[in-house]
């Protein structure tokens, strides 16, 4: 929670059609760092200490409305219908903020990289404050006409003179003002323009006419990047990953090829961890310092303790919890299994729903048969147990401490501690049967060939 002198609220605009995305998924629900762009905007508003958050949605996107309700409740939804510009969208939130006496910031559900620290400077000031940025290529952005930090005007590119077009200070669209002032000014905005829309930027000129101070604060251009198409979504993801990688490298994480490692928005990695090339972290991954994550592994919703080793080619799914010194090897999948200190599953195994005791060894090809088509059941492996290769453990089942499961077994009953269990058919050997089989097969083949030639 940031320090603040007045109550805060946020209006997040998320009513756009998003047609340029060319996707059935609403634009603001596309992911950056494994989290929807809209959730990134909500996260920033909450980190700012906003007591009220209102998301403006369109009638065309019931998925967006449902997403907002699930996270913030029905009272956080405002509907813009029909869509008549950004100023009109902000006014759609006025009723939801009735009685609110504080400052309001307007942000966007398709600007996923804007953080609370970037927004914070707009608060605790009178009048209207906008966030600007220095553009590498100003292009079609609205230009900020400044005198010091005082904002004299926002001029749209299509209406700008050559002198104004040379200005590189541009408008991000993010604006803050006291609630009463903001909605009073919005009530004066007119739609006498080519599009017949109500523009939020007109608030600046109206504020100056009313003798209210107007100013601009600045954020990095990358932070205020909006996403309107798939190529921009990819750019936003690349920028997000760049920041994550730099942060972890600074924190002492070793990555020999950091550009090949992908992190989620909430990935936690302790210093001293080694991450080899081509590793992907989904949401909910916690890696303690001193672990080693080997190449081509995928980790999501899992914890890996110090000294544990994962991969290469391993997959940790939600609920995987690896204690110190655990080893998960190539082509091993772990889901909702807690593995105690020093346990190992080095090759080609599926461990789903259960526990593995300290020092237990799970052989290649072992399967925790956890699902019967209707329900999940658990497999519990005791400390020091040894499960031979190619064994199927049919849950619910318990393997006691120090027990040994013979290779190729199908285990359907509990095995006591220190017991040896066989769950396979007795091997039968028939001398010379293989040679007889080959002789017979060869004769049949030759007979068929002779009959075909006649």
C-alpha cells in the first residue's frame, strides 16, 4: 500500500472491441506473463491503494464482465453502451463511483506493463494530471504542449502543425483528477468532431478554461505501451520477459541463455539458482535459492526447494512440492505430489496425487494410477522405499517405509514396511519355441508367395 493523503479510485477502460486482435478471446483477456492484461491493470490499481476500482466493459464482451465480477464483484462493473469515445466510457463509471470523494485515475485494460510506481506521481495534486512519455517515434500520438510541467494542451496528430508534430512528448491516455472535478468537466465535453465521439483529452482544455491546474508527469514509453494487435501483444510479452530476466540476474540467478527462459508474472526464484536454457515457468512457480532447473523443463504451480534438481525435459504441475535434494529427471511429470528430502524419480515416470517419502527411489516407467475415470486417489510412498522400473501403482495404495516393489509390478494393495512385493505374472520359458515360430512363419510366407504367383 502506497502512502496517500486522499482516497483513491481507479476507472479501467476495457470496453474496446479489439477487432485487430482477430481472436475470439476479448483483447483484454489475452495473457502477458501468464496473466490477463486486465488483471495487470487491476493489480496496479490495487497496489496504488485504490479503495474503489470500476472496470468499464462493453455489452459485446460478456467474458470480460464475468472476469471482472469473479475478481472484484458486480459493483465493480460499469457498462458503456453504445461506445462513444473515451470520455463517454469514463462517464459510464460515474454512477458506480457515486458518493466517492477522492482522486480518480483513468487507466486501460490493454496497457499491461504500466505499474503502480509509474502511476503514483499523478496523485496528491489539484486539477488534472496526465501521464506522458517521450516517444521514439511520435507518429499518431497526441502531443503534449508543455510549459515546465504545466500542461497547456493536448493536440491530436491529425490536427497538429509541423512545429507541434516535432514534439516528442506524447499522451499516454492515463489521467487523474479529483472525482467531482473529473465528472464535472466530462459533463461539458462535446462530440462535435468527425467521429461524433466524446474525448477524454478534451478535459484538459476545459480544466484550463475553469482555472484549474493541469500538469503532466512522465513514465517510460515501454510502460505505457498499449496492445491492439497480436504483434503488439508479442512485443509486450518480450518487454515483460526482458524485465523479469534482468531482475532475476540482478538477484543472483544464473542463466547461461536468459533470452530462452520465460517467466510468469508471479515467478519467484532465489539467488544461487541455476536455470539452464529453454525453461518455461507458468504461474505459481516458487524456486528456492540453490536449486537447479535443467533445460526444456516446464514448471507451474510448484515449489522447488534449495538443492533440488529438475529436468532436463521435466514437467512440474500444480501441487508439486519438491523438498531439499529431490531429483526429478528427464521426461518425469509430477502433479500434486509432495516429495520429501532426497527422493528421486530420474526417468520416464508419472507421479500424480500423493506423497513420496525421504530417500525413496522411483524407477523408470513408474506410473501413479490416480484416476479411475471419475475420482482421483492418492499414492503414498514411504521413506527409503524402492519402486522398480515399469511399475503401476493403482491408487489408493500405500507403500511402507523401506519396502521394495519388483520391476514390472502392478500394485493394487498396500505393501507393509520393509516388505518385498511382486505384482506380475510368473515368467514361462519354452525352449526352442522361438526358432519353431520363425520356421513356421517362414513356411507360411513362402506358401502364400507361391500361391500368388500361380
